[in-house]
C-alpha cells in the first residue's frame, strides 16, 4: 500500500515536470515564430513589407 502511494507520488511529480518542460518549449517556440516577441525587431524581418 505505501509502495503504491510512493509510486503514485513519483509518477505525479514526473508528469508535472514533463508538463513544465513542454510548456517552456512551447513558449520558446512561439517566441521564435513571432517577430519582435522579445521586444527587439528581428534583423531578417523588414519593418514593413511593400504591398503588391
């Protein structure tokens, strides 16, 4: 019984850590996808693109 409780606690902790890592990766990925998300303009993205 106590062994099952310990196993459940370890599993819950591992799942929380995994979720934290996935959220951090998602935030980093979203910041990479959005120009200027870090407050600085990206060097490879023009300030304004001409309308065709």
